[in-house]
């Protein structure tokens, strides 16, 4: 049944090959892809597609985090008045359809773990026939930050 729900999975796989060059212009596609793939994981549990769907979700999420890190941040809801004209503000996460927690997590991962390490982790999990998790990637971030702190304290 799940196999019928995702007939375009090969198309999504092809699309991910272009993720390394994704920019802010690609943000709507990244958001839609990350959401679709997150939901697809639930539908593909217990099927051959589950691990591939999981791999794609991690790739989309990592790329989403990288693009968000590179984008101009919204400075708040207040817009500046210049005579009678309201100057536009950069869009908020909500305006873009991104949940704040998801954006924060993906940015933490993308900002602290090299792409090669994420890919190696996902491949290792794939070989074990286990899905990669966002939580495990966040633990890697926390562990690396703790290691930096420990090294700093040891040098004092």
C-alpha cells in the first residue's frame, strides 16, 4: 500500500542530487520536500522505501538548515516608516511555512556538522537497515560542543 502512495520517490531522489547547490530561491521546494518526506516516513514504515525516504528527509533537512543559515534573518515584526511608505521586512519563518523548532534544529545540525559526516552517519545507519534520526545528529552537535568545552578547560 505504501508503495502506491509514493510513486514519485525516484523523482525526489533525482532532485536531491541538486541540493548541494541549493540557495534561498530553492527554499519553497526545500520546505515542501522536507515536509513531504517527513510524512512519507510514516507511510513507508515496514517497506523497502522507508530507509530511502529517511535518507532523503535528512538530506533535505540538512540543506534547509544550511540555506536558512545563509539567509538574512528577520529583525522582528516592526517595519520602518519612511514618510508614508512602509518598508518591507524579510519574511519570518512562519511566513515561509517553516516551524521554528524544525528550523532551529536543522540550522544547529547544518552549522555544526560537516556534510560529509552527516552523509557517513546516514550511510552507516542505512547499512544497518536502521533509519537515521535528527535526534542522533543533534547529539553529535552537543557532544562536539562538550568536547570543545572540555579541551578549553583542560588547557586552563
